[in-house]
C-alpha cells in the first residue's frame, strides 16, 4: 500500500480522505489525519494543513490595530509559539488584530523595479500577482506591527526577508516625494533560535521598518535562544516550558499596545522629515 494512503475500513469503505500539505516543503499526504511528521523535511505534524484551492489574499478594508506576522518557514514551530503568546495577550486586551503565517501565503521575489528607474517603484506595487498587495494595504491600515522571526544564518528567515523586500514600493514613496503610508506606526520584534545571532537578526528586521518610518516600542525587542550545546530537536520542548519567553513576549506586546494607544501616528502626521535610503 502506498505510504501516503490510509487502509480501508473493515467494511471495505474508505475512511474520509483529506489531502494534507506540509506548509514547509509542500509534501502532500492523503488520509483521515495528517502524518505524525513530514517524511521529506522532518517537520512536526502541526505543519500540515488541509490542502484546498489557493485563493489570492484580499484585504477587506476593515480597520484594525495590530498586524501580527510569523515570518518563519515553520508556521507551528517556536516562532509560531511566540506568535501564540502574542495573540493571546492581544485578545485579552481587546486589541483588534490580524495574524498571518507567511509560510501559508504566496509572496514572490521583488522585481527590483527601482534598479530600472526610481519612478517604476511605487505604490501600488506593479506585481499584483500574489498575496503581497493585500499585505501592503494592511500595513497601511494597521497602527502597529508585531513581527516574529527565527534566526537563519545570523539573520531573519528568507520568507520574512522576501516580505520586507516587497515593502520597497512603500518606502520609495518618500523618494518620489509622495505621501507616505507608514510613518509614525509602531513595531515590536520577537526573535528566537537555537543559538546566537538574535540581536543582529532583530536589528536587521528593525532597519527595514525604520526605513518605512516605524517607531520601535520602548523595550521593543525580545529574543530567546536555547544553546549550541543542545540538540535542536530539544528546542521545541525547551521553549514551551520556558517562563522567560512568555514574560518577554507578553512584555513586547504590552509595550507596543501602550505606545500605539498614545496615537503617535496621528500626532506626527505631516511633521516628520523622511530620511530613508
């Protein structure tokens, strides 16, 4: 019997069959439940989601406060756990938010229109073929962003880097002397990893948001690592038993909320001098 199929029932009738897709590598499994783990990339079973026709992401235009982004390739990994903690506090505080796992969305690489001519890189982005235009509108509509990333080679995940590259059309508005859409908004940054590189990763992420005019919340960066002396297989258990990661993540979210509620964006509107690369 093929590995990705379930046995038939004793009555000879096949169980309810669902196609499950690993959000990390794309491996598909057909069965009543997802497999215990991915046989291709060895990701946890939580990474499997029911496969369905992919619809392009569309922003409905409803205002909300916080855009919560999980930039990890592993939607249900340690970065996702930090996202869970953040989401729980947003709910407790009655803050409106939208949460997205970038691994579940289609975001193409930046076309680098700016390198052809500066005027070609503008908002709306010329690439309307993926989910990024919806994220552009949500960045403009929200009051704050909380972004979480793992440490990959002493920097952010490639998915988050691609996402941030695609915000160039919003940054370039300032160079084209057009009204900006993001200055005065608030950002908080959550980082986790197996060992070192957390501060550099956080600063790489912050630099992108700083160029868009975002204000880092006081005590706006939290990071947690396990350690090179441990096998990375034990990271999941470590983070979920760690009180510090809960304290620090909740602290970042609380700080973002406090600064957001001051209303900096409205207070600074028209008063800032854009200085951006």
